[in-house]
């Protein structure tokens, strides 16, 4: 995998972390839809981190 792909994957991971943090700041005020979205984003972040770990 080339350097630009790694950089893109790192940027994607950071963006997912930002979105998760933004949702989690709402705490107990998250709607069920927001909770589902946070769970989905966490799964995507995990996949992204796993890909990064496998290429490093």
C-alpha cells in the first residue's frame, strides 16, 4: 500500500473519531438514532484501525 493510501486511512480514522466524539458529548441526551450512528461509526473506526495496523 502506498503512502497516500496510508495517509487517507489515517485521515479517515481521525474524522470518524471526531464524529464519534461529537455525538458522545451529548451523553444521555443522545437519541436512539444518534446512538445507532455512534455504534456504526465505532465499527467503521475499528475497521479502519485494523487496516492501518495490518499495513504497518
